[in-house]
């Protein structure tokens, strides 16, 4: 009965939405009238990092570092195990912030420049670094700021003082969002708990790991539990040679999630006599499809 999981994301009282609406209109042009109730699947703030030279399994399992939703839930990645091969299912955690904590986050986002126009901050003479994208959604308008090599000290890169200061402010905002309990006052953020998705993307490709690696790791195979064989599951991914992607929910999600809880990222999944490598990517409340 995993369907009931979304139901726990009930409303925080109207004060939370009022806080969001106040911050959204703080720069001018706040609208009148009655605001609708906060929606548990409506994104407000997101921080995500991608790009650079990363292996295929990291690329397709990439999850935003931080997501804040209208109902006050803040979602982050959980602790990552150092054991190899790692678990098939990524660890996601969530906590709930009060209306005051929610407002403080929006105030901090404003200080970091996220309410302004879309911008991109580049860094010359740096190759193969990642890009961190900050997204803020205000009254249906999406603001995006991208920063290349956010964690690198610009040093003598020739950036102007304005760009250096902007990068510093964005880095501080990111650090605060990833440490809410250390940044927000006591009582403004609740305890961590697991985020239990009810849908996930599943990426599949014919297993092609080196035979010696398979022998060394001795990964036992699992039976693909769904009716649709993996050879025709989902749709081909345009940028992934031989890779297919589909979304599972409902009873299929329950069945596959249970099977994947004790699997690893290298577990071979057998379907119609062929072994496949699967990557599981639980979907956040605002995410759809592949």
C-alpha cells in the first residue's frame, strides 16, 4: 500500500503559503485576492549539480541536492555508503520546515540573487567541471541561475568583483540549504525521515560488465518481476546506446521496489534469458516521466 505515502504530505496551515506569497511579492508587484492552499507537489526551490565527466550510472541516477516544496517539505540526498557496489536504491531523506523557516529560506534565496533574471556564471580555463543550477519558482515564474565549477576558488581567473561576490553568495546559500538543522533556529526544522516515493524511473540496458568483474564481485542475478520484458520495457533513451527508460508506479512499483531493496547497482536482472543492468531513480513529487 505504497499509494498512501503521498497522503502524509498534508498541508501546513495557510500561514505557510502566506509566507511564500509574501516573499514572492517582496520585490514589487504582489498580487491581491485569496491564495490557494499550498500544494505538496509544487516546487519552490531546487539545487542540482550535473555535467562534467561522470560515469553512466551516476549521470542517470543523479538526484537534486536540495528541493523545497510548497507544503514545507525539504528533500535532500541521504548519507552515501562507501561500500562498493553500492545499493541499487538511492537514499533520500526529507524534513519539514515551519512557516518561519520557510520564510527564512526565501529571504536567503533573495540575498543570493535568485529572484532576479536568469544568469549563468562561467569560469574560464577550467575543463570538465560540474554546473550547479539554482531554481526558484515565484508565482508561476521560474528563475534559474547556473554556476560552473561552483566550489572552485576563482582566484586569479580574471572575474570581476561582482561575479566573485555572486558566486560566494550562491555557495553560501547552497551550504545553508544542505545543513538546515545547523543554519535554521531550533524548532524551525523537523527531524529527518526517509522520503518514500511512489514512482520511479527505471533505466535498463543489456548487462555488459567485464566477466572478470562479475566473477570477482559474485553478484547473484535477480528475476525481473514485471510482466513486460526488459527488451521492450519503456522507450529507448536517445543519448544512451542500448539504454531504455520507463516509469513504474502502483502495484508494479511495489513489486519492483521490494525486489530492488536488497540489490546493488551491479546486480544482473534476468528477463527472458538475458541479463540486464538496471538503474533506479525514484521520482520527486514534481517529477514526471523519463
